[in-house]
């Protein structure tokens, strides 16, 4: 379904109080420097609330955003090269848009390629600001709040920290907000990363992005499949472990991928480092305080080896290896930077076949209530990375939505896979017929 939208206003929202001179230079950490230069997106969809007119919602969003930016002052600043944020109170772009459709038409069978309509900028658009917002008003009275934050300054946990604090300020004012800490550079000091391009792996050509929804009972079957008997891990696989193993095995099978001695196959999972630093950091430490664990599964001549069981064990070992020793090495930086440069070279030569998973499950995805109720659905958008999967809880919290980004050719083969289709929710059939 084509969605027509029209921009009705654009302005820049500045912090409600000026940033103190003492913190006007927010140093990027080593991990911020390594982060790719794109925006992370979420779109919060709210059903109609006749008691609150759109003009009131608009003013409420802007006023609370201004107050939130005085606390999250780097987000109102401007990125300078790959070094620091000039916390100059430049503000965040805020646009308002009218959509020529009802909310139900967008969220009934959502398509990632239309989600960009609800975001203020393209995700891979080069900009020096750190965040932007778009409020989209639907014919029915519904509202979408599209938020993008630069990955140069934040990871997924920091994204939610800001989004949920902003909505809490909208409901209750600034009292009771746990002040964020912007000190990641003291844990991971910045380095000269000359020779490494943070944009490595970003695709210029358009990818196919689709949402595959797995219901709770099917995920439970996968956890059983990968969790019992013989040499298998004793601990039952988590939902994310089981589902990522299943998706990777179906991808290898569906695309007919064969083992190649000249290629390296990797499966990566985003890992939060806050809990792995000694002593652990509370979640209100803002920035990129996460890395990717890397497992190297075997792909044989006949495609997949061992039905995915071996992969699950390797994924578990890789995540376990992101420990205190790993973090200490990260702080030193040199060894990790050399590894990243080596991977960049392998990727550029086509030697690396990488598949990456990020899980937003169990994150406070549906907590952003600005005063007119919690969102009826929260969506993401199409990312410029192939072989990338983002997991998000379904609205009821039982199932999982997998936002999958593949080349168009691979997506055609993947979505036609009969075993994959057997594990999807019924409403996916419209999506992948």
C-alpha cells in the first residue's frame, strides 16, 4: 500500500536550559568511534485520543523534548568528525507530517519499506546532529512518533533510556528521572582509528527487508529442538538463541550455501557490556557500551552441518567469552582495532559471510507513554546492512517479530522455505505469499 505524507512544519527544538560550559565537549569513546555512522530508528504508533487535539499533542511533545534535551544534552549537540560532540545546544530537528491514511492501514500488515515515511531522515543520511523526531498525524486521529538517534553516540539500551525518560517527562515532569552518565570515554578511551572505516558493510543498493512473526508456541518447539539429549548444552536455549539458530540454518539451506575453504562464516550477536564490566555499570550509563560476539559455525559441502546444534553451542561460547578479560582488552584498544581492520579487509575482499543478530526482546519497548496511553505497536525500519536480523517482542509480549534484511535474491529463496513458513504466525502469509 502506497502511503502519501505531507510535511506541515519543521523546526529545531532546543534544550530548555543551557548546557554548562564544563560539559560542552562530549568526548566519543573508542566504541563510539567504531560505531557505524547511521541513525537507529523506532516508530511508536498511538491510537486516536479524541480528548486531546493534535495541536495539544504537538505542543506537549515539543515542550517535553526540550526538557529532556537539557538532561540528555549531547543529543542536542553536533558531531565533530569522529572525535566528539559539540554540546552547543544546537537542538534536534522536529517535523510534523500529515498522512493520507488511517493508522490501521499501516500497522495491520506492516512493511518495513514504508516505515521510513514516519522517520525524519534516511538512516544512512550523513548528518552532524545526534537525533531527530517526526510526528505523523493520521486521518483517524492516530499518531506516530518516529525517533532516530545517531549510532555514533548511543547503543540500543541508551536509545530506550532516552525514549522512556522523554515520555516520563511528558507525563510527570523532570522529577524522578535518574540522571544519565555520559562517561563512556573514561572506560573506553578514544584512539586514533586511522585505517578503519566505521561505514564498512553499509550497502549502497537497496535490500529486501521483511518482518517474520514467530508465535510463542512455535518458539517453544524450537527451544525443545535445540535443547535436549546427547552432547547438547544442558541449559535450555533462550528464545533468542533458538530463533537465531533456526533463522541461520534456514538461510543456509534456502540459499543453497556450500562450504568454501576460502570463506569465513560468522554469526554475531550484540552483547551489552554494562553487566560484564567489573564492577558492573548501571544501565543509565549512556553511549555505545556493547559489542558483537562472534561465532564461527561450520558450513560443509552439503550445506549445514549438525542441524544447527553446533552453531548454538558456538554462539553460547562466543557470548560467554565477552567477559572481564575481553572488556579489559577493549579498554587497551589496539588488539581489538587490529581485529576490526582485519575483518574489514576480509569483508571488502568478499571472504567473510557474516550474519548478525540484535535482540530488543525484553527491552522496555512499549513503555513510551506521553500522556495518551502506551503505543499500540512499535516498529523499526529497513537498515542498510545485509544479513541483519533485529528481534522485537510482539505487542502482547508472547511472540517475536524478526525484522530480516537480505539481498533481494536471497530474500526470495528464504521466504519460500517451507520449514520457515511452518513456524510463522498465520498473518505472515499475506506478507510472504
